[in-house]
């Protein structure tokens, strides 16, 4: 029975992101969506987002939305890079470029 799902608004400097959290067995599956793209945790695949021409960036080792905002980007799709997202910036910096 699915009992651990959270949807939350995350207020950022440039806009309001929608946070989705699904509690899996060991770690949560996390996504933060802005108007033009999204930030994903390590459960998800940037290659799939790239094939769909989505602006997506990945952070790893995170358990909360706050962790995602502080973590460094490890991968970004070409569409995300076109918005100014680069590996090494924080999740919050990346999301603010996706509004």
C-alpha cells in the first residue's frame, strides 16, 4: 500500500517549484519542477530526459527537498545547459535558471 507521497510548493527567488517525493524502500525518489525544467535525484535518468528534449539536472545523495537545493549538479541535459545550468552549481541555482 502506497502511503508515503508528498507534494509541496518550494518558494525560490525566481518562482515557485513543485516538489514531488515518493518514499521508496531505502531512499525517496525526489523531483523539483520549475516552469522550464526540473531537478531530479539519482533514481532518475538524464538520458531519458535528454531523449525527450527536457531541461533536467541531476543531484545525488539527497533525501529531502532541502538537500536537493544545496547539492551540486552532477549532470545536466543540453536543454538545461541552454538555460544556463551547469554541473557544479547548486540545485537552487539550477532551478532558478529554469523559471
